[in-house]
C-alpha cells in the first residue's frame, strides 16, 4: 500500500528556508507572498494487511526517522 507522510515545522519554530523563499518571491515581484513555510512529503510503499495497518506503519516510520517531533508535526495518509 502507498503511504504519504506530510512533515512540517511546528508553529513558532523559525523556518529560515521559508524566509529565503519569501525573500526570493518578493525579489521576483510577488509582493503578496507572506508567511512562507517549507514542508516535505514522503511517499513510500509498505506491506500491510489493510489501510489502518499501513497508516500505523507510516506513523511508526515518521516517529522513528522521518520527523523530528521536537520541532516538526506530521500526519499520514494511505493512498488507495
């Protein structure tokens, strides 16, 4: 089954990459862009009996490696 893990910085955590992108957008004339935050998406296939088991495996992987829970939030979707 295909699992998609969305990882983003928690509110209040500085996002220097987001600030750099925001500055670049302004330099290109996109003055209306603000509060830019950079996130990431991880797609993977897992062996699982059903969607719930796949989601749980995705959450386990996120907690173990894909997200730093001190500064990042994540959520998992199963793609059917």
